[in-house]
């Protein structure tokens, strides 16, 4: 094949390739779909009943009103100090108390897990009395430590 014919064949082949590629690329392109027609919405207005006027209430003159008398609470009962009585070991007061020869409770040594409140409950003493009997206990009895000796003799302090 002569050289000129070969070039002409190559040019036709290149044109054919470009045309086929262009056709393939354009097959995915379509005209956009026309927009949907607008929808018509019908709104019906329904009248509502008028609100009722407020019901008149009884009014009074603040300056003429007399306040109810203030009645104080009953006074707190006065707790008479007395001897400690052991109600037995319990959670928060599991140690062993020390008694004198007459069986009167003298002291209690704090063990792990004890709390001042539970110790007072075990020995049937108000916390205030137990605090009064033990001035070395600080923070209203919130902090007692293992090994603290708590006085249970109600006739002594400290």
C-alpha cells in the first residue's frame, strides 16, 4: 500500500474513533425532564368560638385582710442525759465496749467501719449527749478514726 493511501486510512480511522467516542459520551446526556406542574392547595377557614370571658372571682382588699396567726411548733423534747445501754453490735458499731466492775459502760474503741452516729444508736444515746461526753471528737462526729476511744460514762467528759 502506498504511503498516501495509508495516511488517508489512518485519518479515516482517527475520525471514526473520535466520532464513536463522542457518540458514546453523548448517550448519557438527555434533556432534563420538564418540571412537575404546581399543585393547588385549598385551605378552608373554619371559624372558632369566641373565648369565654373570665369568671369573676371574689376579690379582697389586701390592706384589710388579716393574716392567720402564726403558731410555733411544739418545742423539741428535752433529753435528759443518762447512762449508756448496749443494744448489741450492729453495722457501724461492731467493736466491744469496756465496762466497770458494776457493769456500767465506760468506753468503746472505734474499729474499722464504725461511724459516730451508729455508735450513738448502739448505746442508746443522743448524738448531742455523746458529743458532749466526748469533746475530743471534732466535726460533729463526722470523723472518727480506728482506735479512737469513745467515753460512754455519762458522769464524765473526755
